[in-house]
C-alpha cells in the first residue's frame, strides 16, 4: 500500500510539473517577445506617440529614450551608419559649419571600413553609439552573443578613436524585447529610439533634398529624437536647410548627453 502511495505521489508531482511547463515557457517567451519600434507620427507640431504601440511601459521600465523634454524646443540629431555610401563627410561638414552635435550609431563593418570618419566624428565632438557588430535581429541571439556584439563595437571604437565610453545603443532595425532592453541596460547602455523618421534607408530611392526636408520638417516637435540614415544623399543635401529652418522656429540642437528629461 505504501509503495502504491509513493508511486501515486510521484505521478501527481510529475503531472503538476508537466501542466505548469507551458505557463513557464510562455512566460519566458513573453519576456523575449520581439517588438518593432514604431509610433504615431507628429503632425502640425504635435507630439509623436507610442501610446498605441503596446510597449510604452517596457521602454519606461528600462529607461529607453524616445523623446526628450517635450516642454522645450530641443532636438536630438542621430544617424545610423551601417555602411558608408559617400555622404558622411558632407554631413560632418554641415554639422561643423552649423555647430550642431550628433550621435552616429555604427556597426562593425563601418568601424573596419571607415576608421578616418570615426576619428573625425570624435575629434569634432560627436558621439559614437553602438549599432551592434554584425547587425543581427538582437532578439534572436543569446545574452552572451549580444554582449559579444556590443562589447566588440565599444572596444574597437575606443582603440581607434579614444572615445572611452559608449553609453548609447540603437538596436538594428529598431527590433527589441524586454530581455534585450534589460541585458543592454545591465551592460551600461541606454537604448535610443526616435520620434522623427521616414523611409530614407534605401539609397536607390533618391527623391531629392526637398523630399528629405519636407519629411523631417513636417514631423518637427519639441523634444524630438531625429533618426536619419547617412547613406541617403537626400539627407546630406537637405541637412543644412533642416538645421536652419528648425532654428528659425526656435529649436536648439542638443547632444544626447545633454538630455535631462525623457518623455513618453
């Protein structure tokens, strides 16, 4: 009888664990649920919004950047540099002439391919941020692999340029999960998303400087983090006009290091 009770107890425990397993797996999967960053675009000077996207609380929880102080007419200019298409020198020329700071998010390919441009970025007072070494969907790699991707970019940028800290991360294609936010924060990064962007990453889709200008100026709003891709000739050609027009509206361009308040 005692033997049967022992077997019965083991079976019950096994069944309970089996029944609980799907819930455990669901919980684990949920923490790595992939989000593609998106937002409701600004119109007529109103604020961009992520309230309809379902990940606002996750960004807040992990201190990610989407907007600066929306009570101030401040703008934060950022560029994604996955590879070089011949336009970054012009972008840097404009930034230097206009005395505007920017953050450039770079990949391993860019580091290996464009060391002189990286040195110039730092020498002229800009920030180099992390865009990962090989540009993967970061939600599909392990924490260890993610650490390797980010550490290699940081270490090689430091060795090349002397920039001692790398504090900002933009995940490839804006894909993230709660796990990746938590792990990158643990590594010392602030995840940087954006509140102004348009389809500018295809260098074959050239439409002229006015197209870039209208897309950026049409979304302008207080506290905006602007995402531009440096592969775009349209962006390089329009940048000076964008800066001048924004300043005429009373906006000030600031570095991410100067952001004192984050809004959502």
